[in-house]
C-alpha cells in the first residue's frame, strides 16, 4: 500500500487564504481589525523563531500584531501587570504568552490571568472546561489543526478507533477530547496511551487512526500498526545537525517503515506544524468576531 501523504503545508495554505479573505471582509464591513499580541520572556532561540513566525503570518493575513520581548529576569508580578494591561487593550483580541516561561515564573498563574475571551491558545481553564462540555469558544491550536487535517483529507473519524499516544494538556488530552465530542469531524472511540500504559502495541495495532504526540523519535514503528492505518505525527524531535549546523527534525513515527502499511500519514516537517500557527490566526479572527458581537 502506498500511503497518501497528508500535506499540512497545503491544507494550512488553503485555510490561510480563507482567513485572509474573512479578515478583509471584517475590516470592510465592520471596520474591525483582529489584533494578536505575543509575549516572550527570555531568549530561548526556538521560542524566538515561533514568535517571529506568528508575527510574519499575522502580517500576511492582515491581522494586527504586537510583540513584547521581556528580559529573562522579568518578575511574575511585572508579567501579570502587562497581561492585565493587554486584557484591557481594545486593539488586542488575542494574547499569546510563549511557553515555556523561565522557571521562577509560575506558568499556571500566568495562563489563568489571561482574559478567557482573549485566550487564543485555549489553555485557560474556562476554555478547557468549555471544550470538555462540547461548547468551546476556542479550540487549542495544535489539536484543532489535527482535526482539520483529518477532515480536509476526507478521513472519517465517526466510529473510528483512535489511539492518542501522549497525554499532555496541550496535545494529547485536548485532541482526545475533541475527537470524542458528539459532532461532525469527531464521534470517535478514543484511547489515550502514555508511559504507564502496559502494552502500547496492543492499542496501536487495533487503531484506525493513531495520533502520535509522545515527543520520542521512533515511538511508533511498522510492527506496531495495522495495514490501512491513518497516522498523524505530532512529534518534533531533533536527532542531530547537518554539516551546516541546521537541526535535523523527525516525528515520533518511523515514517519510512510505517508509510508502507498506512493508508495516509503526515510528514515531519510539513504535517501538523504549519497547522498550529494557522489555527492561532483562526482563533484571533474568531476572538475579534466574538468581541464585535458577530458570533
Ligand atoms: P509532553 O508534554 O512532553 O508530553 C508527552 C506525552 O507523551 C506524555 O504524556 C508522555 O507520557 C507521553 N510519552 C512519552 N514517551 C512515550 C512513549 N514512548 N510511549 C507512550 N507515551 C509516551 O509533549 P507535548 O507538549 O504533548 O508534545 C509532544 C510532541 O509534539 C513533542 O515532540 C512536541 O515538540 C510536539 N509538538 C508539536 C507541535 C506542532 O505544532 N507541530 C505542537 C505541540 C507539540 P507521561 O505523561 O506518562 O510522561
């Protein structure tokens, strides 16, 4: 079997076009420009790249963006004061605090301080709870991107056995929750595996769809999956550097081995990655529409 390669790059491009058009209409008809602010504390190089990509994508889609780069020794009180100011700023519809934060800052306190209406990451407990009861305002970006990849590739989740490998609050738990909901693009029977699961292969071998979010290269190999499985590989693992010093990234799945058995599979890079930022833009647009009373 030759697997269909699900291109996150292509699907993200389509969705960005849709967002760009809606942003332009919102401005034209209602004089509203969605605004996103990113807050970065410290100089983590990967975080700087992510924040830069968010600014660039915002600009390309007509979304107003603002960036606050704070020194690594910023106190929690100062960060909370900035969030309070941004919560009240009418130009800003979405607030994104780039994680991880320096160790002296309590991440939970910071995420709880963001106004849930501006929580475009979907990490505030109000938004987590709304997702749980099937009435979300904002879906968290990576899991939402995964659902969109499945839907837009024509992969049916209704009644499917889905196995999620990983139980983090940002990927594993929310994607399980999204696919469990009683609605289109969901209705799956979901199993979540983690490091205390007795026999991961037992679960993955009977899965119609595997969502790999373990953060471990080769966590899923060909002997662990059945013929015709659909694989969404969320993992991003650095396995070395090229001679030019560029990072070599792979997913959690042995792509070459598994693609011989799979019906469809996402590559790394070019799979889930491009979807995450796109869904952030979608949430920012949604936040602006909610604020304008259009949703
Ligand atoms: P995380 O917080 O480290 O969580 C990893 C989860 O996987 C944990 O629940 C862990 O179990 C489980 N796990 C680890 N090794 C396992 C194994 N061998 N078998 C079964 N379960 C295992 O990571 P995360 O934030 O969810 O991210 C997961 C991966 O996705 C990372 O590589 C990350 O870089 C990537 N990611 C990509 C995007 C994107 O946009 N492309 C976005 C977010 C994350 P325990 O709970 O028992 O420890």
